[in-house]
């Protein structure tokens, strides 16, 4: 039994299919199937049940998979710590980003970073904050930038942007602008219930902003009429600026101010932050520290 074999079993468990797992591992189907059969023969019992072209873990398989994940996580953590101690500059970065904001940060900082470290390769995970936290704890990634401050005691963070309040962006062309004299109320606190019959663009359920916006509507006591749910904050603000709907956007986002009124709504304690997440106690390599500093500088 070796590390590669553990990776094979985890891939099969995730894909539930030999062919799909083989493609993910960049090996042939026959080689992966041979490895699985040999392991099951060595153990003396099957790890998977074959059901309608799907491979479902047996009870023994579930135990094996659970231990395999722990072993691989420990191996990755050890490898990362040794790399940090030796300041290895030519290595793979295992990083995660949230869809939307995190992706934009990566696009902004990575080109110059890559010029400085041309031999770096990247394993990138793009997902919501909850998935990224799981990937951190499993050892799949070593850092992630997100819009949340984690409450998991095993995860620490670097705050790269101060807490930012959310504001309601209302197109200046909105038909309520004159009747409610919105221009005079711009940048003040307003009752969200004034807009209960309006159409909203909201972030999808996997975004870090969604819980805050749900709380706004809950506090106001109505369910919004939703034009669409999206994963990109830039898309929501663009459509708001185009006059299509109302949207909640960070207060620091000022590029829509000439086309939208901005308001704060209750509860006023709702904030968003930009953070870099990592496993508590982790050591960073010189390369990772450089990337972190670039993200910090970008967010100032």
C-alpha cells in the first residue's frame, strides 16, 4: 500500500466510476481497475459495491476512505511544512479562491507574480467559502482568499481588507427616485420596505454575501422579487447600474455611483471582509509570503 494507491481509492470514491476517476488521475482505466482489484485481493474484502455502473463504498470501504483522507492530509501538511523550512521557490502552489471576488483578485495579482516565479505551477480550487474551508482542512489547498472570517478553530486568517458594509444600489432611473426623493437620501439609512415591490438581483446561495442579504429581507419582513441569482458581484452591480434591478454591493465599490443611489439598510451591523484563510499553525514559504503581500497591497 502506498500514497498513490490511497489517491486512487479517493478518486474512485469521489467519481463513483472507474473511467471518470482514471481521467481525473491521468491514467488508463485498465491500470486503475487493476490497482483496485489487487488492493481488494490483498485486503481480502471489497471496498466498493458495483451498482448500475456506479461504485459505492462498502462499510469497509468507508473506513478505508476515511483513514486515507487523514493520511493524505498529514502527508500534504508535512510536505508543505518542509517546503516552507527550506524556502523552496520552485514548487506547486495549492490555493483556493471564491467565485467572483477571489477570481478577480487572482487575475489582478497573478500575472506579475508569475513573471517573478516562472517555474511555479498552481493547483487551483474555485468554490464558495464553505468548500474552501473543507479543502484547507483536508490538505488539498494551503491557503484561500475569501470574503468571510472563519469561525472554525482550526482555520486562521489574515485580514487583507477592512470590514466593508453592504449598501443597496438603486438605479437613478428607478421610478421611485422622484416620489421618495432618493437623491436627497443618498448615502443615508433607508427603510428597505420602500422597495418591497421592486425587482432585485441577489447573489447565489453559495456566495458569502447571501446570508447578509437574506438577513436584510428577513428584517424588513418581505420576500424579494428576484430577477436572477448570480455568483459574480460585478454582474450584480453592472445590472443595477444598467437600471435592470436593485442589488446589494460593498460600500467600497464606487464605480456605479454615477448611475445608482446608495443606501444603508437595517440591520446596520452586516459587513463583508476580504481574508486569506489558512490552517492554524501553518508555515508559509517565501513564495507564498510574496503572494500574500501582493494580495494585501492590492486590497489597500
